[in-house]
C-alpha cells in the first residue's frame, strides 16, 4: 500500500471554495483510477508546532505502486495539481509530497 501525503503552504486569504472544489475533484478520481482506495483531507492543526507553513493537507491511499503511478500521470490529477500550485505560496515550492510504502 502507498500513502501519498501532501501538505500545502497556502496564503492566509486562500480561496476556500477553490480548495474545496479541488478536494472534491481529487476524491472523484477514485472512480476512474484503479487501485485508488481512499482519500481524506483537512486543515493542519499543528499541535506540536512542527509545520507552521502547512495550512492544509490530504492523503491518498493506493493499493500499490502501480496505482500510485497511474494517479501521477492522470490528466485529471495534473489539472487539479496545477490549480493547487497556482494557490500555494511559492507555487510548486509550497507543496510537499511524501509517498510512504506501508505494510498495513
């Protein structure tokens, strides 16, 4: 299983409706990408003070590496990703991605 973890450095005045629309779009990709099993998202509460530049994040769960790679090249993902880049502080530099290979 692959957990694709994305954090977003958003400006204080980011368009919440645009972000909600993008999150809905990513969730919708589960219907078209085989092996895209789960999606969750939400604001970062940063209780430990370790991620002050991360306003929001999401996690995609993929069955395996092949499903994750299908997501990466999917045209819908690329369009939604560009919209996120356009929203973030510093563009693509405002996005952090971690892909964890987990056993359970």
